[in-house]
C-alpha cells in the first residue's frame, strides 16, 4: 500500500433528509479523496452537513446520488448486512456521546464488536486495547464508575479493537473539559500515527482541527479545502 493511496473517495454525493416542508438538501455534490494514513479535520457551522458527511462515509446514512468507495469497496453494491460487516472490519467510530452499554464493564464494552464478529480472543484483545489507552486498571469498572475522559477512552478502545483502516471521530472532545479534551486529542493522534490509520475528525475546536494534515470546511452542504496560511487564518472563525 502506497502512502496516501486513496482510501476514501466520494464522487458527486448528494443527500436529502426529511420529507415535505422539512426536506433539506444536506450534501450537495460532494467530491472528495482522502489517502491512507492522512488526518483530516472537518469544520464548519452547526447544520452545515459536516456530521452527516461522516455518517455517509461510515455507511450509516445511504446517499441519494453519487458514489462512495472505502478501501476500494463501492458502498452502492453492498446490502445492509454486507455494509455492516465491512464497517465492523474497516471503520472505527468515536462519538461525542460515548455510547457505552451501561450494564457492561469497560472490558465487555470493548469486546462487544469482536464477539459480534465471532473472534475467539475477544477479551484478550480488548484488554490490550484498554491498556493501550491507559485503562489497564479499570477493566472491571462500569461506565457510571468512570469519569467522562475515561469513558471516552473506553469508546476509543472499542473503536480501535477491530484494527480499522479508518477512524471516524465526531466531536470526540465535545463533552469533556479542556484539559481532559487535550489528553483525549493527544491519545487520538498518537494512536492514529502508531497504527497508520486514516483519521477523519469533525470538530468545533480550531486548535484540534489545526493538528490535522488537511482541513475541510463544510458550508451549506458543500466542501472546500483550506491550506497553509489560509487554514490558520480562517480557523479562528470556526470556534467563534
């Protein structure tokens, strides 16, 4: 695999959500290519379509028109079951809300995707991932017994445990205080570099976005890329 060979490709992607008077054309002809191992920040005002863009990349939202390819696989040719299976093997997802299962321990939460995939050493691998995110001492704790930062680490370990090619993060520090957010961001980029994953990150945090190699600005369902000095100049408006 060549560095920055295309792993995510969107071609003429349109998506409309809602019905009747509430119908909204959310994504309007999106063209985008992202390479293996790249980190890409996605910024823009609320309602601009940036989180929806992540959802279509993850195959969680079906598009109306256009093409999405991840790791050479065309989503339009996949059934829902095939898409879920492909996502489970290739895409890790971290949300702003941690989405942990409250009556499961940290270890059980992380092991879930492997158990669903029928992997025998699910708990051994889950233990290793929790150790990798600094939670080796919290394996038997339940979400309610952990801080927000610890819960997000569990969520990150769960996203990483299938060893995905792509990590998608939607406001991963949005529910955390500033110091904890920085720790989670450090861990996110450390794991991305260590594993050579592609990272696509939606954030309102200009500082966090600036740590990515590329920054995409979504406005009214359309995308533009900011680079160099323009990137730094325009990011100050994102967090306003």
